[in-house]
C-alpha cells in the first residue's frame, strides 16, 4: 500500500511536467514539421496594453534600488583568493578588537547602563524553513507548507477520493492520538461490513452517535473517506422520529476488494512529512560576530518569558550553584533544553570561514557530521569537531541528540583535521576546505 501512495505522487509529478511540455505530435507522422508550423501559426498572442503611470513609476523605483545594490556590492570580490584575504584581515581585526575589549571591560563595568545602539545584533537566521520532496522543490515555512499540502490534497479528491482522503486524515489533523482513534473507528466500520455483509446494522452509522461525534466527525477527510467506501448520507426513521445516518449501499456489497484496499490504505498511510532545510550560510568572522540573535520560532516559550527567566536566573545563579548537587544541576540543564525547538550550528574552519546550518534539537550529532562532510572540498577528509568547552565530539557522541549534548539553541564548533593527516596536508599552509560552489555563498560585508 505504501508503494501505491508513492506511485500516486510520482504520477502527479509526471503529469505536471507533461502539462508544461505543450501539444504533442506523432514522431512517425508524415507532416510533423507542417504540424509544428501550423500550431505556431494558429497561436495568436494577445495584445498587451501599455503600462500605467503607476507601473512605470514602480519599475523605475525598482531599477534605482537595483542599481544602488550593485554599487554597494561593487567593491566585494567574490573570487576565492579575495575571500580568503578578507578572512585573514578580519581575523587580525578580531585579535585587535579582543585586546581593546579587555582594556575597555573595566569602563563597561563601571557604566553598565550605557550601551552602543549601533552594535545591536542581527538575526543569525531569518526563520526556519522546510522542504517537501513529495510535493515539490520549494523551500517554505512550516505554515506555508501546511497550506500548500492541504491545497494539493484537496485538489486530488475528485480524481482519487479514497487514497487522498486517507492522506488528508493522517496529514491535516495534528493531534496524533485523535487520528489514531479515528483510524481505528473507521477501520472497524469497514471490517464489520467485510466480515458481516448480510448484517444490516453494520451498514448504518448514526451521525449523532457519541463515538462517531467524538472520534470521526471532527477530523478532516473522514466524510470523503466514507463516501469513497460507498456510504451515503440518508435521513431514515429512528425510534420516535428521523435521524441522519451514513448508509452503506447494498449495491456495493459485492465490491469487497475496494473496501479492503481502503482499509489497508488507511492503516498504512503516513502523514506527508517535511524535511528541515539547513538554510546553509557561509559567514565571514565579522558577519558571524554580528548575527547572533535567533527568531522566536526557535523557542517553545515567548521572547518575553525567556527574558524574564534569564533575569531570574542571573539573580539566583550563585545560590543555585551552592545549594544544588551535580545531578540536580544536570537535571535542570535538561529541563532548560526542552525550551528550544531548533539549533543553529556554526562550524569554524581553520581558515576563519564559518559554515552555518539549522537543525532540530532532536537530530543526532551524526546529522551535523554529515552536513559538514557534504560541504567539504573532499568528503573523505577526516576531521574532528570540538565544543566551546574543549570537549572533542567522538563516535560515542554520534547517536546523541543536540539537546543532550547542550548544543542548543546555538553554538560554534571548531573544525580541525584528524592528526593522522595533519602532516600530509601541511602545517601552517593556507588550505581551502569548502567546495568552491559553497565558498561563493559568502555574502558581501
């Protein structure tokens, strides 16, 4: 049944490609070239009206902005050698800035209320984005994908109601416990008819029934599933009056194969899943120093709640460390990690370039290793990642998630070559580590 669902989506993708290909012709036809000429000559282009004054003004403004952007970035050389030279300059500037920061630390402590507004940080990422290989190549937010997937599924109902209804039930209803109850109830309806085709009571579902109202009626896709199975809504006598029922038509009693297919599809279907996009960025040291804030979507609590908690923690941190045991502190750290949904991981390479990706806090460290490896100039290059505390992440850590490793919501891992190949690469020699197509993603300062 899972193969049928995959074929369903493959067919949709093929149909979409053919719709873009235009009219077809027989290759063996005698008048193939004539057909092409005729089809072109019969096509008339609709006359275009002159642009309005507002449109011309908007176009002129857009061109002016574009010219301004080109002038702003004109001095940024995207060649690899220029990028490496820029990184070296920024690393030297970092060292000087660190020395100045130490001298100014006493002044900053003496005047804690004064802050330079011009040094306010930028967002490290603008948001969290996803892919959906089953639907298309777009990169969208989760909310945008939910709308697009829902629209896609409802567009397919007319062509393939049964299978599509199964996917709607599993995908468009977010409460997994309620979905499981609904699936069990619908499967019971179908199973009763398959096993007891002569029993009339199994062919009727009273719409005011408590189980139907609690488990089936509130969920999307259930009505389309019942229609695809052969049910119709009818008002029939019940007790002292009339009530609405889902009634299975006797004409469909011999069609047990369709019922069995729907039963299997409903049980085996899974929600259309999204893949977290890494939102790959390549940053210069100066850019990484500025882009430090994270958007609210990274947190399970609001920004105001997070600020209040940070203030409270700052007030009691000394007392907490004194009164709590190591086990209690570790438990508290785990509780803190549950506040985060995603993590921005930056990998600082020996040449100063930083590679940045977005991960779920429940992804394994192995996902980070894979991300680094597929962007390296040589994917076979052995490397080591070290946390800011100096802990070398080993194979034993590969199966731990980012929350367990205290890498959320953001951290910088230091990349270094495995000692076994350090001499082969050459100590102190300037080396390019990332693929050229990745290096050119460096944005102008």
